[in-house]
C-alpha cells in the first residue's frame, strides 16, 4: 500500500480499498484476473475489482478438458446430459470456450470473460472515477 500511496497518491489508495471492501470480493479471483489482464496501475486494478462479475475463474484448471467439463457441469447454458459424457469432446469444447471468451491459463488456473464482456471496455472505462470531497 505504501508503494501505491507514493506512486499514485492517497486518493487512488482509498479508491482501491473501497473497491476491495465489497461484500462479495473474492481476492483469489481478483488476483487471477489481474494476472490475466496484466494490469500495472491502481486504476486498472480498481476497474477489475468493480467488474469482477464479468470474469470466470476456474482455480487449478490446467487443461482444456478440465475447462470444458467445468462449463458443461456448472453452466446451465451448456446443459449436457451426463449420460453422454463418454461421447463428448470436453477438450475441444474447452478450447472453443477459451477462444470465444478470450480465455487464458494463468499460474493459478483459467480465466475468461463472461459472454458479452470485453476486457478493453473494462480497462478503458472511467465510470468509477469521480471527484470526492473532504
């Protein structure tokens, strides 16, 4: 925190702390999303925290088959009759989802965007930046 205050100021440090104080903030997910987005500023980290719901994080995923299984089992949009799982190409499905949603493997798992979300729009957004009073 001391480094943020010195390089970017107390206002940015306070804004970051407010963003991290959200009731539903998953710091493991935020850390993974920050690695995925390769952010290097407090402003970008704040934007990611404010849009944490626009990301999917699957901890410990190491291959496309695991990603495909995760989505097939947890996302109602991809409801798969599990009696057919021996005939389904989970690896190909995982690759497809990664490509369609900008997914990447990072050090702690797999991160991708929710349908319709764009990383460039999140990082270029100034919606959370407002002047505060004392």
